[in-house]
């Protein structure tokens, strides 16, 4: 009796029971080879203690014909047994395993074909049995089998235990329906397992290096799914190394073996159970003392394990406090006086049991808070994280169509836990959390307005007021100008409605550039390159787009001017004329661009851009030089050039082979024609006679080779000069003549 720390008798058995088990309803059941429990009727092999006396199960028709070596209770409280019995009341066939219905024993199919040494039931009422058998129902097995409660059939548990039926074997199931098995076997499902293994429902695995130098007899599992094993073994193994303080008594924590704070002397530990107010582990066997020796045990002892935490639910809470939370584990109640939350004692009305601690959080700044469970034999800690409410720092885009469906990106903090997003009071769809600082949603449909954006999180909502605008599609009413160059670059002003937030302007299917929204009713854009007429213009904004038809004409470059020709030349100048181009490119010809350069050079010089004339005179040119001249018509762009190469005239050389004769007052001169170079044309010849300051001259035709001039008395110096468009050339050799 824990309350009084005293022992009391519970009647007598003719043969000591092999095992005792408490039912979920609190009754104690004993099983073994006894013929009666304290002489209670029909109590052969199994009996129930009701707190005062032992009772048999049922009547004579339910007495078993063999021993009970295994007991377990299902999730509904049903009792399952195994052993060496085959009949109940001499007629009901049980075949070593049975279920108590409350009034009678019920077989599990056709049972198994030999002794059952251990039994366990999972949360789905599936029954596992282990023992000396090789067949379960119609299935061949190796010392272990499962009764499927759903299909009422027997099946193998992998390839079973080996290499032969273990002389000792015990089963237990944890909270995840994992089956733990200990006993005298060396393989489980073909996996090397040194007397300790686990079945996860699909495969077997060894518990590290297992248990050595002796045999495990019994095991139990605490509320933290830690497995306690007792037996005659001298050590648990970490691979090939012995784990300290694991003689006769060891704990498997899910990852490795651990020694216990109490080590036994004097003999084996044969049985183990967990109970009491603080989750103590009770051990019975032939041990007589602890090591180091502290007290006599007399074959039974209790060990208080340190607390173990398996989970905290929820592990993340609001900073406002008031959130109920639960800590799951084992041996928690024994640590109650040493429980702290962030270093402070929790409220006294907090609830604690061996497996569960519950309380409510206090307000706290965002961050981690440590939960500590302290006892003299160990400390367990866990963490609760206080999570700040979500925040919104930006929304992109800030507007979208009233029909919704567009993707909206929300940036901020604490977005990992966001469960929903409202825009304008309507839930957005397709929520995707990209990171703690970003998420995306599909905007809902909504009337046109400026709307709030709200993100909902279990740790606090965030609102961005008037952060998103539901917009109507832009509408184009006028375009000015309504035409432009096919090369693009025309500055265009578009009037209409709903232009706020407009992002693109398309001419046909080609985007314009440098879009500038002047107001909700006007924007400007540079036209792209393109071709064609009656091209639609589409303005796209947050609200979508509404195409406008026949809004724009592309104007192509004119073709080259026709019949470019030289019409005149003179000293330092040339004149040219041309006809208008065959095609104006769809736009009115606004003028002509005239350029020239010296032949053989690369740089053109623009002489003029004419508005309407189709002729030009180039001046200030060098004499006797070849020039390239080109002319292009233009509308909104400069068209194709027409080109010509011409040479400016040069002055002629001096006439040669000049002679002079005199008859009376008449001087007659003869000459050979002067040489003309670089495209010049001889335009005249002239005889010039000089006497002191007196000059007498006479002009002759360009083809003349002789001429006469009348002079006065005296000695004259006479020369012949040739002329071109560039002017007079050098004079011939002077000829002196005398008139008397």
C-alpha cells in the first residue's frame, strides 16, 4: 500500500501465479498453473481480484484445460490470454489463445499450434502473440504472429524470430503501435537482433547491440515510449561496447540503451511494471541489494526515473498569453515541485500527471521559453516558442482587375503561419507561403475600390489599410498624333480613362516604350517600330485592358527622289535638280535633305533641309574637285537617298604656241587651245595688250585660235588668256609688238 507503505496478504494459491496484470477498469488479474485462487470457484489458471476477494471467470463451462502464461488488454478493455490451454469447459476449442467476452472465452480463428508465451494488443485491437508455435491459423510462422482484427485472420510478422523458438519471449506495444520484443532469439525478420527488436508494422529493426550475457525476461513501456527491460543479462550493448549500469535492468529511449540510477545485486530481475503517483518503475526478482549497497531490497524495489518529455502541444504560442498547452512525457508528476516556465513557477492550478502537464501561457515577448522538469534523479527540458503576430511591409502589385485571379505577392514577417488572406473583406485563394517573409495569393473578384489587405495567423493578424486597388480596365478615346514613323520613336499622347497604374501600351502586338502616366485620363508613350495602317492601340493597367481598333498608322520612308542631275556649275558651286519620289511611304513629303562630301571621304555634310523645292545650288566648293551629292525625301523619317558624283570646274592652263604680227595699228595673234582640266569647260579666249598704264583687250569665242586687236602707236606687251566656268587661266607668254 503506497499510502501506508505496508504490505498486505491477498489470499493463497496452490501454485504461485506466473503473472499478474491490471485491467483498464482497475481489476487485478492473475494467471498461471494454479488450480484455484484462494479456493474461489472456477478460478483454475486465471482469476480476478476485485479489491477484496478472488473470483473465477464464468462457470465450469469456461474453465481452461491448461496454464495461462500471457495476458493483455485491448483498447476497449477486452482481456486476451495465451498459454498451454486448448479447450474451455472441455469442449470449446481455443488452441493456446483466447479472448474473454465478459461471459465466455472466444477463440481467435483456429489459434496457433503450440504454447503462447506472451501477448500484446495494439490500438486497432490487432493481437500479437509469441511462443513455441510454428503455425497460426493456416499461416506458417516463426514463433510470432498477428491476429488481424479487421479481417479476423492470422498473419506472419515478417519472417519472425529465430533461429528457433525462444525459451523466453515478451511483447509490449508503444503509443505508436510499434511492437517491442525481447527474449532468447538472435534474429528478427532475418535481421541480426541480440535478444531485442522492434516491428514498425512493415519491417524489423534491432535495438542497437541488444542485451548480452543472460536473457531478458520482461519489459514495459512508459508514457514517453521508453522501454524498460529486466532479466538475467549483465549488460546492454552500444554496438560492441557495454553500456554502464545495465546489469539486469536497462532502458531503451528510442535511440540507444541507458543505464539506470539503481543497479541490483544478488540475482536476476524477473518482472517490471510502471505505476504509482510519480511514474515509478517497480522491479521484482531475486535481487537483494543495490550497488553501491544502500539498502536491502528483499526481491522487490521501486526506481524513480527522471522525467522525460516527448512533446509540447502547441509548441508555438501567441505573445498575448492565455494559450492552453500540454507537455507529454513520463514521470512528470514527480517533478511537479521542480517545474518552471521561463524560470518561474507555473500557476498552482496547473495540472500534472505522470504523462501530462497542462497550463496556460503568460504574456511574453517573442522568442523561446524553456520548460524545465527537475528531480534529484534527472532534469528534462523543452521549449515553447512565443511567436510575434504577422506584419505586412509591402504588396505587389498594389492593384489588379475587379475580376480577380491575378497573383498578389505579400511581403512582411511571420508569414509562415498565415492560414488565410482577405482582400477587401473577401478571402483570396491559392495561398502559397514562399518563406517567413513572403507569400502569394490569387486576388478575389471585387468591386472597384481601394481595399484593405488582412493576413490571418494563429499568432495574430496583420492589416494593411487601403493597400490594394481593384481597378477597371483602361479605355482609349483619342490618340495624337494618329500616325508615326515605321522606325518608331514617335511621341504619342493617349487620352482615355482608368490609366492610373498603367504599365504597358501595345501598338498592335508590339510594346511602346517610355510609358508615362500623366493622369488617370492621359498618358504618353514612344511608338515602337512597325508597319501597317489601322493598327490597334491597347493600354494595359491593373484592371486589365480594352483594345482600341484602327487607332494608328505607320508611315514608311519615302523612296529615293527620281532623276537627280547636275543643272549648272560655276566657280566654287554646282547646281542640282530632281523629281519627287515614286512613293511617299504613306505620309506627306515635308522636304528634302541634301548632303555632300568630297569623293573618297566618309563624312557627309548636310547642305540644307528643304521644305518644298526640288533643286539646290551648292556653294563654297573647291575648284576642280569631285563631290558626291545625295538627296532624300522625308515625311516623318528620312527616306532612301539618290546619289550623283560631279566635279567642280577648274581654271584652264595658258594657251601655247602663241605668235603676234603687226600691220599698221592691227596686232594679229595666233595660239593653240589652252588645256582644260577636272571637268571644266572652256568658255572664252581673250587677247590683252598692255602699254604702261594703257590696256587694250578683246574677247573671242571658246573655240578661237586667232584674233586681232587694234592698238595705238607705241610698244605693247600682248598675251592670250583662256576662260572656263571657274574663271581666267594664266596668260600665255608675252609677245612685244611696235606700232609706228
